[in-house]
């Protein structure tokens, strides 16, 4: 299949920049480049009713383990009105990305989904290895469930989601919520999630070069986060390793047709469906990895964001 024309223009511009592979650059430069890419292809401000940055207690014993979050409110609420709450876990290979790289996406999802969004700045590698990211995300999910009412939210209408590495973290956090008797989730929204570090699918072979996310980058990300750990049987990283997938929250899985991660996202959807979980898999066929962050340059991105907003609205409305 052909790359969407808007996204092909983005790929052409990135190719012209001729940047070295991630592993050949200082980490600070890799992180700065991600910020620059997002700003280049989504430059416009996005209005939102209100945002607030906070710090919540993390799973570690010291103050340095606290977790920054950013909360988004789509509109003023009437007296005694509550909104659904969506916990968002950003992508970036467990290594790059933060509250700012996904700020505009969260603003749009809050407004379109008519829900409170809580974006989580979890600890990342290589400073913090597996399972630090998972531990922080689960702690933040539990915090949101416990504090939803104080935010103007309804703890009975809670969802979790994320893109790429954040999609992985959302999937495994949803699984941990099931296994720990809560919090109960109305939805898990998994946007081109990584589900395994095996990289052995046909889409990894077909699209591992020339489609933004490369095989070398994926290997580097996993090296930083996993540090050689075997996670093939650990459901804190590999949800398909769980003894059962029954009883998980309903799932909406977004995949990109030209993404190395495409097949594992589809396979996870099939496994959930086989276990009796309500799941819907949507394949944006001409899209590439990370396309949901190119709102200013891509019609496919605008369509994808609108779709996710509607999914949230349907799942979290009264």
C-alpha cells in the first residue's frame, strides 16, 4: 500500500534532515529532536478550558520518585456535574517524550472526548529501567481513581490509554488493574501500541526502514528500557504473557498500516476478542507510526484524533 500523501511529505522532510541513528547521538539531542519534530508538524496553539500541572506521590520511597502530571479540563462544569477521566501515557520508546510532546494531543482529546485528561510524566530510561515506567503509570492510574471526584471527575467513568510505548503501558496497567481488583476501567485506548519486544512480525520486516520508526530505533529503545532483561513471560511488559486476558476493560486499538508495530497491535486485538473482551481494531492503512502527532500537516492525523475523541466520549459519557 502507498503512504498517505501528507505523511509522505513528512517522511521526505525527515529524510532530508539526514539525522544519524538515535544510538549515535547524545540522549539530550534525541529528546530535543522529538520535541522539534512535534513542533514542526503541529505548530498551532490548541485552546482548552483549563490545565494544571501537579506532582503526585510515586511508588518509590523518596520525594524524587514523585510523578509530574498535567490535568486538562475541557469546559466549565455545572454544580454537581462530573466528567469522565482519561489517564494518558505518552509515547516515545520509554526513553523520549514528556508532558509537552503530547500536550496538544491531550488538549484535543479532552475537548473532543468531553472528559478530564490526566497526562503522566512517568520515569524513563536509561535513567530508570524496567519496570519503573510501569510502576509509575499504575501508581498514577490508582491516584486518578482515588482522586477523580476532587478533580470534578467520576471514578466510575475511568479510562486509560496511550500511544506506542504509552500504549504498552496502558495495556499492562489495565491488566494490573484487573488483577489487583481495580480500579475498574471503562476503556483502554491503545494507539499503535508495542506489545512485545520480539520484533518478529511481518510488519517489522516490511516497514522497519523508511517509515519513521526504524528497527534500529526500536532495538535501541528496548536496550535502554529493558537493559537485557527477558520480559517475554512478564505481563508488566508483555501483556500476551498473562495467564488469561479475560475480564479486561473494553479496548479500542488504533494501528497504522505502514508501522512496524501494526501486526502486534492487531494480534493483541485478536487475542482480546478470543478471550471475550469487547475490542475494536481500526487500521489507518496509509499511515505511519506517530501519525497522531502531525495534526497540522496530516489529514489522517486529524481523522485519527477525531476518531479517538469520539471513542472517549462514547465510553465516558453518562
